[in-house]
C-alpha cells in the first residue's frame, strides 16, 4: 500500500480513516493534504479555544489560523506518538494569549453549550428551553467571573471536553495543577450559582 495516491480525490485516499499519528507522519514528510485534514479536524475546537481566551471572534479566528501555520512549520519538533490535539491547542492558546495581551480586548464569554449537543435530541418544551437557557446563562456568567487560571482549566476540561491530561498539555501545566485548579474553580462555581439561586428566590 503506497502512502500517496496521485490524481485521486481526497475521499478516495481515505484520509478520514487515518488517525492523527499517521496524518502527522505524512505531514512531516511534506504531504500538505494530510496536514489539511488535521486542520479540518481541529479547526472548530481551535477557534473555540482561542475565543475562550481572547473573547473576540476576529482575534480568535486570527489566532487559530496563525497557530496552524506555526504548527505546520514546527512539525519537525513534534514528538512522534504524542497526541496532536493538546499540542495544537497549546499553540493556539499561546497565540490567543499574545493577541489578548496586545489588543487588551475584553468580550463576554459566549460559548454556546447547546450547539455542542447532538441534533437528534427531542425538542424541549418552551418552558424547558427557557429554563435551560437561563441555567446556561447563569453558568457562563459564573465561569466568566472565575480567576483566569481557573476559568481556563474549567472551560478546557468541561466546555471543550478535554481530559485532564490533555488540559495539562494544552495549557502547559502539570496534571496536579489541573486537578487543584479544577477543584478550586468548581467550588467557586458552586458557591456563585448557589448565591445566585438564593438571590433569585
């Protein structure tokens, strides 16, 4: 079986069936199409990651694109067998932080949790939908109020659904630090949501 199939559509090459390790290997050998498949797989989560940091759609888009370009030229330093997703998200994070520092822009966190759910779910009643919206808004408001280090760990772990190990690699911190920041962040969230619940009552 040859690594390259000339003159055939991408679907026929079967890139979608290859895992990240194989695609990275091909990309390191100069196969731009293989890297394009990696970009396609992680473009959305890269944008969301950058958005959580910059709070700006324009900055997030620029940061994600720049990160993919830098990652392509850094593939030679990528350790074989390492997971690609946390590696690219760490580069995205660094780019987003640089843009946030340089622009000083602050926008409200607007991660849309509802859009992350499958479209096959039964439609909720208007009352349930309204309650769900209010609960999401309360949660996002509480997350937005966390100190940045805890906010990033909580959003990476639960909103982006990375594992603790992936979160640690993406943020460049130790797994134990992820655990401690998660613990503090979740405790603050519980307190904030409980306080808001009492205020609403």
